[in-house]
C-alpha cells in the first residue's frame, strides 16, 4: 500500500481503517479524522481507504509502478542490450498481441455458442411443453433450469473468484489508471468470468455477456504477459522482458479492446472503446498494437462464422455472431423525424441518468448483503433469478393473441426456434408478441426489435410492458454475484422505447420503425455510459448501416449532454462507489488554492545509502510503505542530499540474497556482478518475495547493505510550493506512484514529504481543509 496512508499508523501507533467505502460528506470525514489531529499536528495524514470493492468482494488495493526505475542495475542492463535482444522484445510484443487476439476470439466464440445452445435448449423444451398445453410442467422446467444456472454462476463467483462478479469494466478501468487489487486479473477470475457469464446469460438474467468480455480479454492479456501462472505451473521464462507494469498496462489495454471486438464483432469500436473509456494513457504505438489485436479477433470470428454456416454450431447456428443487420429501402428523413430524434435523445438522457442513479442505490444495498458472506450472495442471486423467471413467464399471459400476418416469408407461429411469432398459449394461426420478446435469447430479442418486416407486429402495450420490465430488472440484476454486463439490458430497453416513439410518429415519420429502435438504443447507451465516438462506431459495425451515422451522432450528443446535467457515467459512478482511488486527468478546482507541501504525508521513513539491516527489517515490519527515500550523508557525500527512492520489492530481493557487509562500506560493483535487472522485475500477482520469506539471524541484523545499486536515482520531484493542482496533473500525466516533495529553502532536510494517489483524493484533502468549497 502507498506510503501516505501508512504514515497514519506511525503517528498514532494503531491500525486505522475507513469503515465505509462510499463517499461521505466533509463533516463525517472530519469526525473520522479527529479535530485535535487536524488543528495541532503538522504532519499530514492520508486516511482515504485502502480497501475497495472488487467484483463483489472487499479487498486491499495498492498502486502500480508505471515509472521507469532508473537505478544502476537498469542502466547496466539497458546499455548492455544487443540489437538482437531489442529486436526480440519488439517481436515478442507483437506476438503477444497476436496471441491475445486469437485467444480472446476463441473465448468469444465459445461464449456465444454455449449461451445460444444452453438457452436455446431450455427455451425449446419449455415451448414444446407449452404447445402441448402442459403449462405447469413448462413453468417448472423453465424456473428449474434458470435456478440451476443461476446457482452455478453464483457459486462460482461467491466461492472461487468474487472479483469476477459484475461487468469488470470499472475494475479494468481502475487497473489501467494505476490501481491494482488482489486477484483482479487472476487465472481463477478468468475461469469464473467465462463460465459464470455463460450460466448467467443462459439462465435468463437481464444481463449481457459483452461487459464481462472486456474483463475476460484483460485477464487473458495479463496471463500471457506475466508469462503464465506459477501457481498452476504454467510459466514462460522468456517473457522476462514484460515483467513490469508499463508493458502489462499496454497488453491489458489491447486485451480490453479485444474483448469489445469479440463481443460485438466491432474491431474499430473496440479500439475506440479502449481509447475513450478504458485507458488513462495512450500513444501512437499502442494504437497500432490495439488495432492489430482487434483485427485478429475479427478474422477469428469471421472464420468461425463460415464454419457455423455449415450447421456445425448446434441448436441456434451462428448464434450471437450474427450482426443485427438493418436494411431498409428508405433511409431519408424529414423534419418530423428530426423532432422525433431530438425527443429520443432527451428521453435517453433522462432515462439514462435515472438508470445510473438507481443502479448506484441498488449497489449500495447489495454491498450490505454481500458482506454477510458467500451464502448471502448465492441466496440473493437465486432470489433475483426467481423474480426474473416469474416476470418473463407471467407477463406474456397479459398479452392478447394476434392473428398471423398474411403473406409472410417467415413461419407463423414460430415453432422450435427463435423468431418474432411465438405461439406461447395462443391457438394455431395466432402468436403472442410479448412472448416473442421474453422467450428468446437477448441477441434474438434485439433482432426482433430491430426487424423491419412489419411495424405492427408488436403492440404498443407489449412494448411498454417489456421496456418497463427490462428497465427495472436490469437495475436490480446488476450488482449481484454473477458476471453481468450493462450493454445488452441498455440496448434492449432503449430499442423498446425507440420502437414506441417510432410507432407514435409513424403517421408523419419517414424513417422505418426499426431505425427508431436503433436510435433509441443509441440514446439510452449515451445516457448511461456517456461515450460518444466508440458507441457510434460500435453501433455502426453492429448494424452494418453507415447511412445512420449522422443521426446516431446527433442522438448520442443530445443524450450525453442531457444526462451530464444530472450525474456521471455509469462506469465512473461505479468506480467511485467501489472506493477505487481513480486519478482524473484534470485537477479539482479547489486544488488551486493549496500547495504540494500542504498535503504531503509525514513523518517520513528514510534510509541511508548504506543502511543497517536491522533498520530496514524494522521499517518493513512496522509499515507497509512501498517506497522509501534514500539520503546520502557525509562521508559518502559532501552534505545531506537526496540520493533517490528505493522500492520495498527491491529491498526484499536484496535482503533475501544477503549481500551484506560487516562495515559501512560500498559494495556497488559486487552487487552489479551478482544481480541482473530482471532479478528485480515485478513477478505475477502475489508471487514476489515476502517479508516472511526472509531468514536473517541476529548476527546478520547488525550488518550493512548497500542500497545505491537498486535506488532510483532520478525520481520525479516537485518543490513544496508548487500548486496541488499542477502536481496532480503531473502525477496523472506521468503515471506515477510516488512524487517526492523537496524543500524550497536550503538548510533543511533534503526531502519534505511524499505524494501518492491517496493524497490527491478529494475526501482526504477536504478532511484536512474542511473550509474549502469542493465545487
């Protein structure tokens, strides 16, 4: 954990833990800090929580080291690298992008086919029983299948990998911002994310598999980038070049983009999603690699589509890999259509902001239930599954049976497969339009809503009932302990009210009602997620209708502008609610009134360039700091000066090898001969040297160790009089973990404090200065 909050433990000698992970007002923060500490202490103490909700579990978090550690070992390694080694590094990075694309594409295909076949067989069996008028038996089979699938998904999440719950996009977004958490990208999380998502979507929940695919792609990239998993004895030592957070960040960005490409078969949309929503840092080289990765995904999915056309993919054929093709003879539009589109944008903004507000409230409620243990998580999931099943089976009984339209190319009523004309309880020659929406997989329901066969195949009452149900079921389903995405529920609800608006404007409108369904989906997506460019391209790739580009741009801009009046985007909101200390690219306005020295934490724990082993062991035991300033004193320097910053992980590696001296002398050359830079490379999650691994006797405790070869001699520093706003922008732009604060005037100790991301959190700053106006 970062140094700033651990300093609190130095001052009062006790562990402090923020009991609530949710945002609190300034008065409650001041009470938590304590008035005497605020008024009398000159030390600045960060009390922002170092716990956060990841998936459905509360776990400790820490920051990532995106900075290049320029110590003697690194410089020696970099200078000694041959051209062939640099060429090998470049080739391996492109090869990893290729592997990420291949594996993510395969997983996306498997996910789609599994959902379509499991859900398809369940629906086919239920429909066959309905045709035989065995209604009670049909309901028993339907509810039993859904509960079994829901229980399986919940058990996997609750007992194996709680970090796999939810969409995973907030966690991936936080990771790419520099926040790490236990098992967020672990192999167990990947396994549960894949199979839990299949069970949850096939089990009839109002969730999508698209959001979890982003997390899945990130997990695949992390697993490949760290050289496999030592725990499961799958390792590749030749990937030592990528054992650092900077390269892993790039690979995980490619993985997140590949997840979107695999979910929607939208390679360009995946790149733009990573750029607009997921990544906090971007550069041209990363753009090329991300584009290459998503292109590989597109080729893989295209190949499997050709394979599926031969009838080799089970019950529903190509399944979710089919695009929602919207082709109409008339794509022109007039003034009434523009009025309707503006109305859709406003509706999407209002409904989207309300959706985010309600999702926030539900997540806060579920967090209380989830804290009670895995059993409570499973019970909550099964309860939501039972409610969803009863609604989807019971509401179609309220719909009237409609006669099949004449001269249809499609079969009516639809028997034994997906389609728009479900029989349900109706007599031969008639269909139940509401059953066509509830008794299909999510992908087939979207196809039904986007279809332009006839604009009156769904009654207005049925569309309204379906929209209301999906809207509120999507809200209460997100946050339970199953992998769940928001894209599909939002598209379903948006397409429903878009089709309603299209029907209401049908007498004066020129556009087809299916295009209104597409624009409604776009407006709701813009209102909830607040993305514009990436959503526009994803929807264009999803529907294969470039003529809708101007209208999609217009409706997305309107819905986002309207929704921004009320609250933030859903992923930004969830990141904050989960307690993840996300660093924004901009500084808060009130930071301009403060200076860096005013919030820097203290007192500091520093080491000498050649330090006693006992002092290092004691500091590592008493604190959880990840960075320690190193100060050179005479006779090793003319005066007291800042040598640099040494990391905890590097200290542990050095201490484990016991390169000690009995006298306080430098052994820099011996250490440089004994170690290579990759000996100090960051291992996979939780696999590094721990303090408990050290075996140091009493005699060795009195010896000395030279820290110069592993000290980062060029840490980023700011003068204590720099404005906090400027320091925050610098901290984010460079992707730092530690920012050293140096004194303005001579004659003082060479370092005045350390800034970490927790010191830039508004909760901490407003706790120190409660009189500031946060707005």
